[in-house]
C-alpha cells in the first residue's frame, strides 16, 4: 500500500535489485573526450569510460532507470555514436 492507502502492484515500481547497466559504444577517437564531457555535464545520468581509445570504444555506466533519458540525449548529439551492446 502507498502513502495514500492505494494498493500498488509490484510492476508499478522500478526494479531496484539490479539497477546497474553497462553499455558498450563506439565513436571516432576524436569525439571520445567530447562525449565524456557532455555526459559529465548531465550530472547524474551516467559515466563514460574509455576501453580502447584506438578503436574508439567506450563503456557507458548508467542505471536501468536513467538509460532511456541518457540514450535519448546521446542519440541527439551530432556525433557518429554507435551503441554496440547493452549488457
């Protein structure tokens, strides 16, 4: 029951048991720093870690709750960003 006395279904609340999400992405090497600064500027949505700077591979650390907003923002950037694999 919530604070207003209404019954809540389990599906109404997010799954907080496994909130972490790692997403592999690829972009031109020259854009990695720009991507990192952009995501850093968003504050709470995620963190960028470079996994292979020569190939332009990065790992985006976020949560399942923040990923939809972060993905929307990333895909609107004028960068050649390829999301490879969320795992």
